[in-house]
């Protein structure tokens, strides 16, 4: 996947997410199954991980620096995302938060020179920047498919 396709895919999620504004609050907060997330939680999850990328990955990629050594507590980040989604924030505000942070992520990503997308990242494996972003896009699509299937079955 090249840079232009990565940008396109990251932007596509914005349009899809904005289409969710018409959902009722019942479906917005309904859990996919007992003890799991709902749509609001997933959108907040996108926000949390986009923020993580903006703070802990993109600046280091832009400046060709090694990623900082940090302890990443995936469960804590995801739990905080769920708390935020259910904190009383409105659906429109949560979606708008997502749109703003995703546009920022896309803007920062667009500033990375095209040729850098074929270079390996120093993250303990030989994945390229394009491969790294491809994995993030697959993650986005997995959740998008999950939400689309839930909406159809609701």
C-alpha cells in the first residue's frame, strides 16, 4: 500500500463515522454482546489510538528517530476509551472528536515523504511504514465491519 492509498483509507473512515450520527442512542450505546463494547466505545477507541500515534509514533517517524521506550498498557487505554464514550459525551461530540483527531493524523501522515513508506521501522521487526499503516487500516476495517454487522442485526 502506498502513501496515497493509506491517506485515502484513513480519510474513508471519517466519512463512514460521520454517517453514524443518525443512529439512535439506543443502538449507539448498545453492547455488541454482554460484557463487550458498543459502537460508542469503538469510536472512542479510534480516538485513543489515533492520539497515541500522534504523540508516540508520528513525531518520531517524521524526524527519523527511534520510538520512545514506553510501556503500552493496551487494556488501560481501551478501558479509558470506553469510560470516555460513556462519560456523558454526546454522540455528535464524540464523532466530532474523532474527525478532528483523525484529520490531524492524516495531515501529519501526509507530511511524511513518500519514499519513507518503504523504509523499515525500528520497532523490533522489519515492518515498513507502509506495512505498519496497512495493519492500522486493517484494524479500522475490522471494527467498521463489526459495527456494520451489528447495525444490520439490531
